[in-house]
C-alpha cells in the first residue's frame, strides 16, 4: 500500500472525512446569515430601516468572509487527502467540472429569473455565466447575478492549479512542511496590508463599509491569485497531517480559537477581518477534524444529520441568496419588524435547505455519479502528482 494511503501511525487512512463534511454546513450557514444582512444594502430591506438593519449587519458583517475562507482552506485540504497516486490531471479536472459547473449554471438561470435579469446588462450576465466576474474591480460585476457565485470562479482557479501545486508541495521534505505552513499563513496575513500599501484607493468605497476601498478589497479578498494562498495552505496542512508532522491541538481548542478570532474581527479593519483574522484557526479546526475522523474519535459533526447537511451544502451555498430574494418578494416586498424578519429568515432557511436538497438529488449527484469517471479504460496518462512538464521532472527540482 502507498504511504500516502497510511495514517501517521501506519494504519490505513480513512477516505471519507465525515467531520469535515459536517462542518461544511455551518460554514455555508454563516454566509447565509451575512447575505441576509446585505439585502438592505442591495435595495430589498427585509428589516425596517434604522437600528435594526445596522445592528444585524454589524453582528454578522464578517461572518460570510469566515465561511468563504473556511471553504477555500478546506478545499485544498480535502482534495489533497483524497488524491490518488494513479489519478491524472484530466480526470481530476473532469470530476471538478461536473461537480461545480452544472449546479452553478442552474442557479445562474434561477437567479436571473427570480431577481437579477431586470438590472443586469448582457456583459455582466455573460461574465458571471462564464465565471469571469472575479477579474474586474467592480462589485456590480463581481456580484452581478448570484452574489455567492464569485467564490466558485475563484475555486475554478484552484482546481486548474491543483495538479501543479500538489506536485510541488509533495516535493517539500516532511520536516519542512510546517515551515511552509507558517510562511504561507504569513503571506495570507500580509495580503490586506500589501493591498492597502500598494493598491490605489480609487474613488469607489463599499456601501456597507464606507472606510474600505473597493479596489483594495478586491485585491485582498476577491481576486483569485492572492486567494490561491488559502488553497495552498489547505494542501500544506493536509500534507503535514498525512506525514505525521502536524501539532494537533484538538477540535475544542481549535473551535475556541476560531470563535476568539471571529470576536477579534469586530475590532479590526474590515479588510483584515474579512480574511486574515480567521484563516489560521480555520486551518487548525480542519486539521483537528480530519485527525479525529482518522483516529475514529467522536465529534459533534459526524452524525447523520450533519453529514447530510454537509452533502447538500454546496447546493445550499449557491442557491440561498436566490431563495432569500424570492421569499422576500413573494411575501409582500416590504420591510419587517425584527420578530417578523427572524421568522422570515427561518422560513428562507427552510426553503433554501429544501431547494438545495432538490438541486443535490436532481442535478449534482446524478451528474457526478453518471459522468465523473469515463466508462472506457483511458490511455495511459501522467499521474496527477506528476503533472508538470517532463523537463521539470527530469531536472529533479527541489522546493
């Protein structure tokens, strides 16, 4: 058996990390809470104007960013954990394409029908359709159709780069992996600082965060290339865990640190709280969850309900904003009191869960099960971990 399939103790590693699957839904849920707060800023104030709107927004204003950052790190970790030595880059890209693109396009159509079409011009619509919205420092483009869709455009870059990143990171000696983890984490922490020092502020500022430049936020948070560091951090942490080099602090302490870092976000500029503050605790929690699963220890997120919610979380993440808009419009297009808004939010959550279940059962799962793997035995291709050009391999480059 390949050493990549063994745990640090020499046992066969578990292949499905149910705790990490279960953690996906809480990450998607905090994005749901954040997007609900944005409706007032986007012209659909489901809370009455005044203190109710702003108090709710301040309570969750960096929750969505926490969820997105968690997903980016988690993606690198899980793909590395599940990578097979005999896999090939084309097969990997095929699976990821079938996993994300059909759901993305279905929800793009739903969003256009439910709310986006009247105020979305053809250019913005097509840029979002082809996942190109993340290359323009303009919020009307970035979030023009389905505001949740931008992160899938970023993930597409992750998936394209994964074969090369995995090849390079697997060449790092095990004893140096944690140094690389620290270095990449420092790079993530430095990104907001560099954006404020090097990127011109411009004339556009965020409606909900008037002190934050759109240009600087775009570079630090939305542009895919700096966010590759989040993905690479997940790969490095996974490799550290797999080689037995990771210093695990457990899920309780990791969770406590994540809560503490979230609280710290209320006292830091938005450009920092939206990414840098929570990324290290998120990585610690992901590693702790994987180790707990690999060692067969109990966690709160490995039960049947949480795993099911985790399975539909990708669909939930994509469809929830469209549901929020649709429910609000169907129930009268008015602003509500705080208790009414809480009930409306609970109803929207229930509808979003049902819609994501349908999307998972009718689109995501059938397509991935039917077409993820080719029927015929493919011609011998280069393994995923050896996806760099042959010249680079012959040179035996060390990282």
